[in-house]
C-alpha cells in the first residue's frame, strides 16, 4: 500500500481529512498526522510516505516551506495542498515546488478523493515503470555478453563517436578497460585453405556456429591464460620478464558469417603478441585459413570506427605474395609508399593496347597485355590501388570498343554497379589477372561473333541441352552455364541466330512434346504437365493454350475424335 501523512494545525481538520475518504479502498495507509510542517518533516525519513496532504497556513513551518524542504530531500513524494479561499492565490506560488494539486476548504470528500486518485495514477505508473526497468536490468544482466557484443559492433561501424558517451556505455556494460589504455582492432577473416572452383560451400549450419563459438572461446581462453600466468608468478613460480606480462583486455565481435573483429584494450606493445597467440589458438581448433588484419593504435575510443576500417583493409589485402597471416595496417602503408609501380597507366597507350587486343589479339596476346601492365620491372608486385585502377580503366576502354561495334557491355557483364563492385572486391593480383583474362577472352569473342559457324555451334548446344533436360525445372541460367556464357550473352546469340529467345524455344519444345503425349489414349493432363517440366498444372494449361490456341483437355478431345 501507498503511505500518507496529513499535516494541519487544526485537529478537527486533520480528523476530517482522515475520515473524509476510505483510504484503505484506495490502497493507502495513513501513517501519521501532524500539527505543523516541522514535525511532519522530522518524521518523513522514518515513515517514508508516498503522499502528503498539507494545509498551507500553519505555525512553526507552513505548507509552502514544508513542500520546499520535501522537494529538496525527497523529490519522489507527492504533495496536495489544502487551503482556504484567502490562501488560494498564495498556493499558486507552489507550482514550482512540484505540488500535485489543491483542495479548497471546507473539504469536500469527493474533491479530495479525485485529487488523490490523480496522484495514485501517476505513482502507480511510476511503480510500473520502475518494475519494468528493474526487470529489464535483470534481463540485461543475463544477456550481458550479447549486449556488449552488439554495442561493440555498433561502435566499430561508427554509430558512436562521442568519447564521453562511449565511456559511459562501457562503464554501464561492465567492460574492463585498464587505466591509461591504448586501443586497437583486429579483423579476422576465416577462409577455406584451398580455393574451391564452382559449387557451393559444403559447410553446414552446425559448422558455422561451431566456428563462431571457437573464435569467441579462443579470445576468452587468451585472457584466462594471461590471468593464470600472472597469478602463478605471484605464487612463487619462476617469473617472466616484466615486458612479457599480458596486460591486454580482448573482446570478440562477429561482424558477419566469416568475418570477426577483436577489440584490444591495454598496452600497445602487447597487441602484436596477442594477435599471434590468438591466431595460433584458432588455427589449432579450425581446419580453415585465418587472416588477421591489425589496425594502428589510438588513445581515444572515438577512433574505433577508423581503427576497424584499417584492420579490415589490412585483412583484405592479399596482393603481396608471401604475406604473413597477420598483416598490420602500417605494413600496407609502408609497402604502398615503397612500390615503384603506383603510377596510373597512360590512358592513350592503354587504349591503343586494348583496341589492338580486342581487334586481332590471340590467347598469347592477352597474357602479353596482362604481363605488360601487371608485372613490376625488377620484381615485386603492383599495389592494390594500381591493380584496381588498371582493371577499372581496361573495362571502361573495352566498353568503348563494344559501343563502337554496336555491342552491349551489359549482355556479357551485367549492370555496371555490379561490375564495379566486383572490381572493388578483388583481393589479389592473381584473382584480378584471372578474372580480367576471362573477361577479355569473352569480349574478343563477342566482337568477332559474326562467325556463323561458332554461333551455330552455341545454338546447337543449347537445343541439345533443352532436348535432354526439358522435363527438369530448367532455367535460362542453367542452360547458359552449360555453354560457359552469361545468360544475357547466350540469349543474345540464340535470338540472333533463330529469331527466338531461349525461353520461347524451351516452351515451344515442351508444348510439342506435350502434344505428342496427349495423343495417347490414357494420358492425364496433370501427368503430362509434370513430364514436360511443369510443376504447376494451371501454369502448363495457360502456356499450352497460349501456344496452341486451346486447353490441353480440348486438344486431347479433338485428337481423340479423329
């Protein structure tokens, strides 16, 4: 129950207020009555009232002063004033004291009860919110690691930039940050040890969860190992050198499926050793390749997003043959500065080479072209930025050649945003060279596809595939992959030679087979639909009617009447 005290210098008024309302029905217990504000204030700390009903004009301490003192010392307590008409204007000055309401004397029980009910509603809502908050905090306690990880993920993605705000959140989430810490970020990329060609990964959902669990567990074990080592030294075991003591806190974050980050707090000279130990622990547990990119260090938590960007860039940079599985961002910067091959290729020279290659160059010509621009004189490898600029410029110049020959760049490579996204995602010189070789070969074939023999061969292959697989849920992409062309490119050649799209030919072929099957005495429309590759009978009927001019049932009846 809520607790109430009544303050009035007139004992009859006090008794009247106490008897005017059935307080128990309202869930209120009257815990005290007082003749002046001073006595009431002295008892507040002992009685812990939730509500005070007080007169204004009283000896020793009036209601206004009482309200001021209560607000200063017990701001959660609600106050209702009772006053005569002569005091009413004076009572209005109590607005700034947080007084909830006023009841004029002589007191009418209904008015007093209405005022009290209003206060109760507010106090009840406050209690509900406090219970909800307490429940939320208990729930938060149980899922603290998950909440910490979500906060760190947002921090790395740049959603928090204010140093003070970040530190408040870290304190609230009980993240241990050693005093005078430096900060760094590790970016972990987990990959197959050998690059697989074609097909989807054979890894199961269980494997994916096990990988996430293993990496996070390794970070925890790393800290536990450091703690045990420090405790052992204090117990009389042979001490390590002071510089070898681990003073780093590490927190893992899963950014995506195979992409993880680890936030490091502590002494910066320990970060590389921490990264090495972490790599060894993960490599022991996972039969996969692990690349770790390490950012520079900072003394500001507000720099975490930039440190994450550096770490990711380092982890994704595999352009340098023989690179360590742990790549520091500073190492990338140093190599880029030392590279003698950072100049952008000359546009005029590159245009001439691309045009000559696409016009009359052969297979050897493609390799000579790539060697010219991707091999550094005197050894070494070109920088990542140079390679991507070179590929980007080459594709742009090739698209110019296609436009001059009235060919479509999109037919081969798709929409431009996807192409440039693919260029930006290149992760090595080897990958860039292999992809560009394939593209140049396809572009040469498209520019010389006037050769009717070659085009007819593609058409014949597509027809043969449809003839063998028409009963399957076949797609244009399935067919085009079988002839090693993109869907648009294969469709372009097929329509040019036959006047039909591949899809139209597939429908015609299926309907032709269906007509033959429907001529059989015991044939069923649903069975025929399934036999020619239609899972949905209604869709088969629509396609049949559009092609033949009548439904399958009508066609069967017509044939049977002959």
